[in-house]
C-alpha cells in the first residue's frame, strides 16, 4: 500500500500503474497532414485516407434513401424495439431539458430593454464511431438531442466498415444525411466541406485518438462539443457496498478499452480487499477479459480514505466521467459532490443504463474536465444569443456613462457613437 500525498489520509490498496493518457506528437502531425489534404483536395483526399485507414472507400460516400431503409428493414424486431426505446427515452429527457431554456426580455432601467433568444445551430455534424463493437447507442446520443433542439440539418459520419445497424441507428435517430466516412478525414470533411459533404457549424461525438485530435485542430472555424479521453468509472462506497456488484460495474466499463480508467474510493478496508478479489474472480469468466484485464492492470485503482470528507475531496479532484455512489445514504452524499460527468445515485443505478437507453446522455467529460463542464445535452446544439433595444429614456440613462468611459479610455470614435444619440432631436427619431 502506498500513501497519496495529494489527499490527506488516503492510502492506495491498489494504485494505477499508468498515468492518464496524453496523445503524442506523431498523432498530432498525422492529423495535421490529413486535415490539410482534405481542405485542399476534398473528396479525393477523403477517399485516399479511407482506403489507407479503413481499407474501404465507397464510390459514393453518402448513404442513399434506399440504403437507409434497407438498413432499418434488416434490423431484427427486438433490436429495433430496443433502439426505438432508447431513442424515445433520450428524446423525452432532452425535451425536458429544452423546456427549461427560455427566451428572456427584461427592462433593467426605464427604456433599456435587454434579452436573449434560444437559437438552434443551423447545421451540426455527428461523428458516430465504429469502435471495437457496434455501439448502437452512439448515434442515439449525438443525433436525437439535435432533433429536439431544432437543428435544420444533422450530418452523420461513420466509418465505411461500420455495422449496417449503425446506419439504421443514425436514420431512426433523425440524421438528415449520412456518410460512410470515418476517422480524422470525416472530421476534416465536416469542418471544411467537400463536393460530397457539406461543411457544418459544430461537430459532436466521441472517437479514437485521431478523431479527438482532429476535433482539437479544427476548433475555431467550427465548434466542437468536447475533447474525449479514454472512458472512466469511479465508485464511491462505504461498508454497505456489495463487492460483487461493484466489481461487475468496474469491469463493465473496463471492457470498453484497454485505456479505461476504473477506480473505487472507499472508507472500508474490508470492502476494498473484497472488490479486488471479486475483480480477479470475475475476469476469469468474462468474455471480454483481454480488454478489461489490460485496463484493470494499467489503470485500476482502489483508494482507501479515512472518512466521507476525504472521499468527496478525492472524487472531486478526479472528476470522473461516470461516478457511482454505493453508500448507506447515497442521496445525501450526491448533494455534496460537485465534479463529475454523470452521477449514478445508489446501487440500482448502473452506468450501463445511461450508456444504452435510460435517457441521460453518455457523451461525457473525461480527464478531469468534469471540474468545469458537463456532458453533451440539448443545450450543446443551441445558442443563447443576447439582444438589446433602447427608448429615449434608456439612451438618457446609458449614454452619459458610455461617453465618459470612452473618453477616459481615449476611444474618440466610441465617445462620438455614444454622444450622437444625446444630441438635440436625435432621440426623437426611430
């Protein structure tokens, strides 16, 4: 066991062997070349990189209406039912969130009217990863909130090798156009536009290291949702926690990727050792153990803390993407936490429900970003844009202050623009 100097009283029963992953300069350089080539050559570069990285480049990138329908028709009834259940749950929650966002009009002084409007982003691009497995929930999470927000166009890109069911998911979720383009070349196509792919205003959705780096490099001319690192789960537990359930939840997330960060923060030394034993036992029968065991070996963490206050402090420092609470009073502890991607309160709330279908979005901040931002939501597809208008009384109240402040700053043009509205007769005009 090793002491952690960053948290008083914290002792590691199991410490992660590897630090949080940071992408290297090789990926940065490769992506920069891809973006430059796509910006310059358009579809030709997209096709070349699709062959290089995916081993496939369809003659026509865009999925036709007939192909979309064929993909939907190919779904077995149960798979379609599950997908439509997830779509409806995500839509309900996104609509409830949207209903909390209201336009504003207020008269802060007589004749001074301020306000804001809630405006949908016109055209968004959703990157839908192929991944190690066909992640059928991925298009639901990125596309459905855009439909609720009212985006006029929703462009979806997914690797040419992606399972046909992923095309069906994009279509049923509400994508207006779907393209079989993956990787950094998809991000470039959506950012810059090509003869086939329209340029978008904002790009959302997770992907591999190359996709993540491409989003970082195109940010500015287009918006992005966030930069996603490897997946994360941490569980907060006291002596009431069930070791088998906790180990199951840790491994469920660990099977995503060999770089997944998985951890337990507990006040119970008994539980800490029991969970470690359970993880080893369950890995012996887990079909995805080659991935989950690698993640656990490199990034698995069990931290023993002296009390609830230390648990909260260490949890807020980590700001885990997924944070579960397995304590005697989970609602009370939840109210004291402030840094996480999404919170799962009580042992019945598993990350897998949010990952797949319960309604909250599974595209969440990682690598500590939960300290300053939340995850993807309907508001990610909306702009809160302010406006103002003044009557004579408003000009009389505001202009003198603006005139004097502009003069102090030496900005004569500003002073004149403020002063002209006080001149005799001007304020009487419309």
